[in-house]
């Protein structure tokens, strides 16, 4: 998922959530959408003693069993029922409709009122299992991974007490084909019916005119069974069905675009009151049955979400810890960068904060159409001052110096470091100059594009200085932040290098390597910003994509990412993003959500 400086969201199908999360964290640190390699977070407790330290253990993910998918969720020690949780958010929610949700703050909020076929179960050590949410398990594959079957649990109900059936799930999926459903992830409909926007041709009006996908594509043979017949094998289907839009929508409650204002709940809470752009109140859904839910609790009576709280405002309120703010948190507001030292120095915040690596990677892309000599690209990679770039973006609580293209939050991650960024975070000027000299390109001019935000203007200074020390001449090109992403996504852009960022939709690198480096993705608006066109890479992407076990595929993606970075050098990663969160002293059960990179509200209670 790519990020932009002012519109941090992921683009279909893979850019928005990461982008947003990055912006949330970075907006915190800069302004500025995954497991924590350290083993999770949950109430602070010393997670940030190593501020600035790269926690590079492999992410801990697995696919759960039927038993793992059985409710109720394990009780949280000391948890109580009752009370109101206040939620302070900077940005108003664009959507409540689960079909349109792809931003981190909204992804987090929907956990409270929306259930999907599968979801993520996070234990007290931060270990993550993808389990059945509405479904009895994470899915059963056949036909070489092209067919996936799900069975719904008994006792599932909507907020009016009516049963949730496979036809409701089918409706929820088929409405994604309608033209107004544009902002959410589209993996499942594309896997079913066609790449890009071609999938919409299979059901142009969605299910609204009585039309449905044929049973050979999406089958609901009875009220409890959903069968997906994909065009190609997809081993990571259990992760794709955990996206918020792969769940039930009751046909007679589907108000199309207006569904954004009043989604019909399948979770422990339902919309009580919603004032667009101002506030959202979630109240108990009395028809939610905890015996069906392995993930969520219903401790608090209500969640009162208010918008317009800048990071400094929410941080001050959490620090002061007065009145109703004692029972307040934020899904995605990070600690304001200018206040991090104060928070870290306050012993009273020790058990009500976390600092975790997110699944988002900031990097500098090289335009391989213009920079054809790999030695020049390699020189740029060695010269890039990762540590100084991170410092301009907020320092140790904003991120960790990146050493390769995959975040430590990804399954299969290994701490490879081909350009020696740990040893020389300011860049290796001598090595870069040596490569330029070898290529006969000392003094080569490069056009460096960046958005005109305060932070990126500061970053541009340290990048330019480093590259000039290495023997480059740098032409800085400042681009309007509102049009920046469009500008760099043009295949014929006139830039040589430019700041980008990316995060995975789930902790499998099939959502990182192919969108960024598959030559078949090269097009205006796509995320292969480097325009890498390497048939060997494409062939390897196809090979790994066909692996039917995601755990076996994970290290293969890391190997391919490292090969791309060292042999093709289409980019240089600069830093892995972090989320630094603080909350009020009367809240318990707050933990880090490793996949979303935010505060997990599913077990929160008021003490």
C-alpha cells in the first residue's frame, strides 16, 4: 500500500490501508496503512526500553485451527463490564461501510461492529493466528488452491436478531461489484472475476437488480456454506477473507451509498449515533453471542469517538490523565513527536503505552527507465542517509532504519542488510563514489522529486547533501503534495528518484513484492514506481505465488525481495514505521494490533 503525504491511504487493491497507517504514525511524527517483530504489545510494560533498536525477530503468524476459531474469546484478567470508552481521533472517518474501508483508523473501528469470514486472533504475547470469525475455521482449500470452502457457525445474528446466512455473505461480496464500491480492498472479487476493474463486468450492478454470480464462481449451496471458485490458486485466501468487506450485509438493510452512515451490525457493538465529521457512538449489540466470537469482548457499554483531535492535543490529554480522559484512547493517533521524551520520562505512563514496529516501509524509488545503469542506482542506494531521513521524520519513536524491502512485521522477514545501513546509517559515501567512478558517471545529474510538506522539504536537504558528497549533482523538484502520488505514478514522469512508502494488506509478502516489482503492473497509476521490468523477477513471482503453503512461501518472498534489491536495485528502503501510543489510566485490555499497526479495541475495559 502506498502512502502519500496528504492523502495517506491505500490504492486499490493494495495501497490504502498501509498508506493511511503510515500517515497516521508519520503524521504524528512528520506531518507525516504486520506483526510486531518483538512479539507484540499490550499495555506497554517496558516495550520501548530499546527505543531506536531494530527488533528483527521473524514475525509470528500462523493459520489457526477449528478450536482456535471457537468462541468465546479468552477473558482478560481483571476485566470489568460497564463504562464508556472515549476515543480521540484526528481525522473524521470517510466510511463506516465495511465494503469501503481501507484506512487504519476505520479498519480498527469496524472490528467493533463488523465481522468477516476470518479474522486475526492476537494473544497476550502478540502472536497472531488467522482464524474463523463468522466461519468455523480459516477455510478449506481444494482443486490445487483454486477452490475455498467456508462454513458459518451456529448462532450468528445481526443486530435485529435475525440469523446471518451464507446468502448475506454473498450479498456483502457481490455488492463490491457495484460502481460505487471503490475505496475498499478488491482481492476476492478480482480473484473471482478478473483483474483491475474488469471484474465489475461480471456483475455491473452488483446484486441490486436480482442478478448474482454463477455458482461456478461463488456458490452458496445452503444457508451455512460459501464456496469460492477462483481463477487461479490463492494460498493466502484466509488472509484475504479477513478483510472487512468479506462479511455479511443484509439485503433489505443495504442502502447502497447511505450504508456508510448506518451499517447493520454483526459485531458486539452497533451504531448508536453518527454525526458525520464530528462523532460516532457505538453501543452494545444485545444480539451478539460471545460463544460465536473467538476475538472480541463486550466489556464497555459504549465507545464514544470524536474527531478533530490533533496529535499534540490527544497526547496532552492522555498525559494529564484527568476526568473522562482517564478512560480515553486513540485507535491511530500517535504520541506527538515533540512530546515523546516527556512521555518516556513519565513513569506513570509505563503501563499505558506501547511502541511497536508497523508493517509500513518508507523508501526511495529509482526510475529504472531513466537510470539505466545499475551501478548508478547502487551508488544512490549506498549514499542514501537513512538515519538522517528517519531523524527528520521524527526519530526513534517514528521508526527504525530499514535494511531491506520487507518490514520486520512480515512473516518470513530476515534482517538482511546488503547496503550496510546498520553500520553506516548516514550512507557510505566512499562506496557510492567508487561505483560512480567505475561507471564513468561522477557528476551525474539526478532529478529528486518530493512532496512540498515541511518534513519532506527537510528530508530533501539531507538527501541532497549526501548525494552531492557521493559525486552526484542533484536537481530538487518539489511537487504539490496534493498531486504528488499522481505525478510519481505516471510512467513517463521526468524524475529519477522519489520518496514512496508501502505496507502489506496482510503479513504475507504476496501483498508487497508483486505490486511493487512485477513488470505486468507497470501502468499510469500503478505501484511499480520504479518501472522494474525483469522477466526473471516476473517468473519468480509466478513461481512463489503458486506455492500452496503461505508459511513455505514467506521465506521465498524474502529471498526474492533481497535479489531484487541487490541485483536490480530499483529502490532503497529508508525506514520501517513505528506506532507510539498512549492512553488513559482507567483503561485496561489495550493491546497492539500487529496486522493493522494500531491500538486494538476488542478487549478494552474501563477499570
